[in-house]
């Protein structure tokens, strides 16, 4: 079973730009879309990015996603204290019969 | 606006069956256009996809849970349900129901989540 790998933590200061990665050793996932979720403490996850780089309505353009091969990234510009949360990437596996989550990156705003 | 709400027992004994229901408002669970999902999160840990139902009754499950999971729909009540058999303490988690927008796993709509504890 493929695994999506995320760094466990990231940090930045207000106003800074922060990026976090989501990678896999499986070349199959490189052909599938990546989705990003933000989870504030005690809350359900919130969809941030879908189909690699698209933002749902209501998500500020400070959040952006990209994908290249078997790696994806989430970037947050103009970092704010309210961005402090856990961030998860998700994707189907190559056979489209399993949905995988990364382990999550905990973002701290210093 | 679509709203989802999980309900069911909060405490389940080991070896028994966990049963949860997701009640949908603002949309029809019978719509064949959407993927109706269950996702869980053990305390202090990450998210795990359990499975989804789509196209009016087809299902796909996480291979690691497939032998124990059933997702079904009750159109008359506008609900879909999760059954997880032979539970162990490792199944203790917050369980979420969710619905996509158009990509299957672009879960825009979520329930608030319900903590289910497996303990004797």
C-alpha cells in the first residue's frame, strides 16, 4: 500500500510564506489529483485545495497548491495566527480503490 | 446548504459492532452524483478514510477495513450508515461523515464528528 509522506511540523512568523510537502514513493499516485485539508483544533477538516491547485469558494488566495510528478506542495502566504492548524494531503491510490491521507503537518505560527 | 450530522452509540464493547448514522439535510442522499464518505481520526492521530457510497448504492472500502465495514443508505430517512464489526480499542476514533462536490474526495461538506470509544 502506498503512503503519502508529510513532514510532521512546520512553522513561520506572521506575514511569512510557508510551504509544506506531500510526497509518495509510488509512481501511480503521480497520475492522480491531490487534495489538501486544514483542521483547526477540535474541528472537522476543511477542504483547502482540490484537484492539485484549485480553491473552493471561500478559501483565500493566500492558499495555493501545486503538484509535480509524485510530489505536491501547499503554500500559505501572508501567514496569520489563525492558520495554525494541522494540514493533510489526500489522494487516491493508483487503482482508484483506496484513498490515502498523509500523516499531517502541524503548522505553528510563531 | 448541505448539512450532515453523525449519530449513534458513543461507547461500544470490544468484539461488538459499531453502528453510526449520518443524517443529511439540504440535499438528497439518493443523488447519484455524489460520494458519501466515512472518515475517522483516532485521538491525537491523523485521518483515515473508511469508505464511500456512490451512484445510488455502489461502495468502495479501505482495503485494511474492508472485511469489517458496510456502508448503506436509507433513502426514506435521507441517511447513510456505517457498520464496523468486531471492533477493538484501535477503532476508538472520531468518526466523520462527509460529501464531495464533484471529484469524489473533495469533501466540502462534513459532519461535526462523533467520538466513539471501544472499551469494556
